[in-house]
C-alpha cells in the first residue's frame, strides 16, 4: 500500500473511532421521542414551505432557516417527522465534528513545525495522540449531553460543523494555494449564521489561524486581508437578519451582573476538569457557587498557563484560548444568566477549543524531560492517569444524563400510547403528575441545573400528539402536589396546572396517574369521569355525609385478580361534595384478616370527594397488593379523615351494611 493509501486508511479508522464513541455515548437517543422546543419547531416546519422558511420567522425568537430546511426535507421524504431520522442527523453531525476537531489538531499543531506546506508528506501520523485526544475530549465533553439527544438543538451542532468546515477549507487553501478551497471556506462562512447566530464567528476564527501560525511573516497584514474578505459574506446575512421580525427577548445587551455570571458559567466549562468537584463544595460543603467557580477555574488557569509557558509552547497554544473566548462572547454579552445556566448546549462551539486546550496542556506536560528518562516516564504516567480519570468522569456524567433522557422518553411514549387509546374510545386523556424535567440530586458542578427538560409549560398539551402522530389529540396535564412521591435519586418538576375538576369532569375523560420507580416512569389507569353510560338499577350503597353536605352512591363495583393483586373498579354518583371524607378499600382473607389495603381519594388520590360536583359520575380504579390472596374479598366504604368515623352505608334494601362497609367478592376468570 502506497503512502496515500495508508493515509486514507488511517483517516477511515479515525472516522470509525469517532462514530463508535458517539454511538456508545449517545446511541440511545435514537429511541427517544421528540421533546422540549421540538413542539415549537415542528409546527413551524409543517406550516411553512422551504421558501417561507427562509423569508420569515413566524414570531420565533430566532432566525435559523438552515435547520428548519433540513427538518422540512426529512418531513417531506418520510411524510412525517421521524424521531430516528432526526436524532440520527444529530449523531452523524456530532461524530463528524469530532473528526474535524481531530483533523484540525493535526494541521494546527503539526510536529514538523512548518507553516503551510504546499504538499503534505504525512497527513496523519505527525501526532496521533493529539488527533485522538482532541477528538475524544470533544466527543466526551460533559456539557454536550443536552445538545446531542435533543433534535431541537441541531442548530448548535450544525453551526459547529459549518464553522469547523470553514476553518478546514481555509487551512487547505493556505496549504495548497488553491482558490477553490478559499471559495469553499467563504461559502461555509456565508452559510454558518443561517444555522445559528454564532456562525458570524467564522471570520475571527480564520483570522486567528493566521495570527497564531508559528513563523508566519507579516501575520498582521495577512490577517487584515483575510478579515476583509471573510467579512463579505456577513454583508449579505446581516441585512436579512435585521429585516425579519422576531419575538422580542428584551434589550440587546444584558446587565453587567449578568455578564459576569455568564462569564463564570463559561469559565466553569472551560476549566471543567477542576470544576468537577464544584458541586460537592457548593451543595455539600456550603461554599458560595460563584466563589467555587472562581477558585477552581483560577487553579485550572494557572496550571494550564504554567505548563504551556514552561514547556516550549509555540504561539499556536494561544489558538484554543482565543477560540474559547470568541465562542463564549455572544452568550456572555447578549443572554440572561437564567437562560445560560439552563443551556449547556451553548458551550458546543467553545468545546472544540476546550478540547484543543487540554490536549495541548496534557501533551506538553507528558513530553517534558529528556527522551527515555525517568522524568519523562513519570510525566507520561501522570498525564495518562489524569486523562483516563477525566474521560471516565465525563463518560459517567453523560451516561447519567442519558439515563434521565431515557426515563423521560419512556414516559412520553406511555403518554402517547395512553392518549391514543383514550381518544379512540371517545375520551379525553388526563395525565396526573407527569414530570416536565428531571435532575439528579447529586450535582457535579457548582453552576447549572444539570437536568433534562422535556416538557415546556408554554406548549399546548395536544401538541405532543400532533407532532408524534400527525393527528390532533385530546390531552390534559394536571398536577396534584399532595400526592407526588419523593424520589431517592432525582428532583423533578410537575407538568400542568392544578386540576379544575368542574371543567375537566364536563367532558368524558380517562384519567392516568404517573407512577414513579427508581429508574422508570409509567402510567396507570386510575379511572374515568364525565357523562358515563350506566345501567339503570339501584345503587349498591348510599353514603350520607356526616354534616349532611351531600351524598354519594356506589353504583357498581368489580374486583378482579391482576398481577398478583386485586384490581378494584367502582362506579360512583355524587350529589354534592363530602368534606373531609375519603375511601377505605381493604382486602381480607377468608378469616377476615386484613391482607392489603388501598385507601385514599378517587383517581389515584387526585380527586378528593370535597371537590365533587352535583351529578358527578366517576369510575375509580385502584389495585391492592395482597399477600396470600386465596379466598380473599374486599371491604369498601367511606370514612371521615378527622375522626376516623365511617359513614353509614345504606343498602338498596334499606338495611345498613354491617360495620358500614360493602363486601365485594373477587370475580374469577370467565365470570
């Protein structure tokens, strides 16, 4: 195999490495549904053709037509929004970005020390460690966990791709002296802002290449000429951007305090190898978050600078510092702090510079001392250990966040399936206590929430069904704080408002409650309400409120075995509310001993009898976990919460049930 064939093989193997790392870290995102601002983006994509996408924002807060064009194309090709396809685009572009970061590392830090050779003698093996480390640090950058699994964050991934391609083409132009490469770089320079506003940074990035090239004579003259030419594409973009109306997000610049806070967040991201204990210092030891970030970032800054200054770093070592500064500057100046700390995706472009920075520091440190000396071996060992620990830490951080994505994604699929089933039966779906976001209780970093947001409160619930199924869905989210469980590992927020039961019960609806376990979110059916069809027969029992405020009738009841327990379905009709009253549902064995119970308000505890209206009909479903259920039966009744006194249970024959409970037998299969 000749030299060119070997080079091609090396780069193909490197491309495969980037793809494998990406898939191992984020491959699970292919199973995720759409979430977050996908419910804003896709209606815009569906309602506008490609021509209108490029000429309007439809009151969005941003103008990023390139991303919407890609989604519009996939929508037309597949006649639907396909989560696998759109998540796959994110994965492919992210892997490509890792490849480009590694390729640029080989060009920007060539061990030969020459500037821009006309013909490259070896494209790969100049510094294999720099290539692989740069790509790996980029791909495992912890704050990328938000961008890759979320389709709506394509803009951050895509603009990084285009920026890197523009720089690649510029370097190729300088190396080969071919204008075609320069034209390609200018094309990507023009295209980048249409993916994300940070695309305007291409010009200073390519200027930075010249300013930090070792041995380049007349660098300032060359940089000035490059700046002029690479500004020209922006003269087309800026008038378009200014002419389009966008949702007003406030003033152009943030406050000085906000800029300082934003700077702290980007410092934390830049010096994350040292800030990874910031969460422990802030949340466990009680130190101020900004002070923690300043201290740990200061330590990281001093170490990085000292290594570069004392280990014969070239002017090229300034390149990642200025790249990080330029990539961070727009968010620092123009965004509010609350948005920044919830947007680790904002670090995507900067993460390329961060990867180059720590690769440069590690390699410079490891190559100190004489070749083959004990000092060199010791340095290499320390650098290797630091690198392995850092990569393991990053992989663990990302893995935990991907687990949260999978938990919420499974929950979304449960909601979609449950809503579709209810709607097919002519019922609306009401989902109680579904999580809008999830976050680990243990924080790694001092700043930021490190969680996963799936459902924004500014999106109509029915959009969940429209985007995923292409059909409108009747769905309501409600929250009942009184019955939310506390999770051992996670914090979470609830979706929807407090329930307006008079309004909700006016429409026949199936009610689902969110059931939380250690690493899963499931929905269980807890009943149905509204205008229900019932047989015309006497009630099994009538319960009168202790204060004569109202009454409730037990119309029907069924007890069936289910999953080792007993499923109790009861139909109730109310005439007025019963204050301080709830249900008891006891399972007893043949001897009358209590073997399980499922006491509480109807509909999974979300619909207290004190809120019931006149002429309310409610099917309530609950399951009793029983031990030794042979010969079991169920005792059902109502009692006063304050006194514990049972309400009188009057049968349809006028007789009072013994001990004021209605006995229910267990139906067997086939009955």
